[in-house]
C-alpha cells in the first residue's frame, strides 16, 4: 500500500523503520511462487528490500536471496530480522551486483518508486538471460464492505489506486516501463493476485497505516485529523471493535521477462 512518487535514497521510511518492521505485512507465499515460476534458477534479488518482509518469505520458500536496500535504518532492521541473509546497501538505479548474477529480481511494494529509465537497464544487467522481474503489492480487498468504507474515510494519501483490489492492476500495469524515451527492457506483463491476510487490531491497523509514505509526509494537523477519522470508523464497525481480526488482503503480482 504505497502512494505515487519516487522513493529517494533518504526516504521517509527510515524514521519509522522499527515500526515498519513490526507492522507491515509479509507477502502471500503463493504469490511469490507464481512470480518466480518461470525463473531458470533459484538466485533472487530482493530490490528495495526495506526491512525484509519479502526477503523473509523468499528465505522460507528456499530461494537463494540477496537483499539490496538504500535506507540505512531499514537495512539495519533487515539485518536484525534476517542475519543470515546477504543484505547490501544500494538502489535500483545502482545495483551492487555483477552482470547476469541473478535469475530474478523481485520488488515488494517498491517497483513504483524506481526511476525505470535508469533502473530498467540496471535490472536487465544483473539478470541472467531471460530473467524475471516481478513487482508485488499487498492490496486491501475492497470487495469487503468495511474495507471499502475504510478506503473512503482514509483518503487517497493513505489508501491509493495501487492499494486496493479494484484498481491495483490498472495502477501497476506499466510499472516496469520507463516514463519517457527508452525502449522497454522487459516484455509484456502478466498480472495475478493471491489471497492474503494480516492479523490486526484497530490500534495495530492504525499503526500500520502510520508507516505509509502519504501519512509520514502529511502536515501534523492533517495527520491527526486523518488518523482520528480512521480510528472513529474502526470503532464504529463490528468487524474491528472486538480485539483481533484478519485484515482481508491480496498480494498482487506483476511479472515480466527480460527481453
């Protein structure tokens, strides 16, 4: 659930790295398997790895993972959570790996932050011939009535077009392409989504939303008003007023093959 815009090397997420590690969801294993189904080998780069939410799923599934993340605070949390994983400072625009060194590049809630005019050739460089690029996004299932209501009261800075079942495909279909000027490095996209969920309480759901870039950059007063409106909505719904609940989600995947 990320907003529009490019993620700078010094991103707003570093200030809430510990909260991000605690509250952001992992990714549906079935989605990760589908993303990597056409890959020719087990070597996977988790690019823009953050605190390791996708990295952990890849490790659990038995892949040979290298994580690359530009934000030092996020990288510290990744090292803490997954000390056995090779995790390097770097960005999509300057990947610290040799040519043809991985079979797939995955990006969890990160592909839309990359400058694809630069990152596209970089990812193509580190991929083995015919390698796979996949972006994954955790999206709220707004076919569920209370999720649709949460979307309405939150506003687009909190839950935007990439963040819901109804619009994530349209919002991400061109994420592998440069915005201007260059021939695409990758082929036609395939998209799919897979059921997922996260155990939350009203308070921990709000804590998750606080780690979103759109909330982090809000003026303080606007943030207070927005979060107050969300808390009031959650307090009004029977699904979210009595302790823990499962947040209805899906993991959406955009998958392309290197040309």
